[in-house]
C-alpha cells in the first residue's frame, strides 16, 4: 500500500487480492488520518486505535463505537501508471 494525496483527498492505493484498490485515508469515526502498518497489512487510526483492512473493511474498533468501512475511490492502471480519481473538495 502507498499513501497518496490528490485534490485534497488522502488515501492509500495498492493491490488487494490481486486487484488494484484505493481507499480513503481518513478514519470514519472522527476524521483522523490513518497510518499503514505492514505485517499483517492494515490501516490504523492513531487517535483511537481502530483498524481497517486494506480493502477498507473494519477489522477492530472500541466497544460502543460504530464504524463504517472506508470509502473506496475509483482507480485504474493505464500505460504503467496508477491513476486515482478523487472528487474535488470544496
């Protein structure tokens, strides 16, 4: 997984199960910036310890906290380049 920032959107892009995927890099609980941890690969919130799989699914969170999966972003590979399509923030 590699982090990226485009049009004010931060996230992570990489291959998950052989497929190219991009997900938001912002925790769905309080909006903290996630950190990628390798072995086993996961995205972790430094604010409250929530963990997400590299495909955006919730792995672990505090009891009583409801989290949704990380939003996925459109991504493609063209001419050897990875292109992430992120909405422009206003």
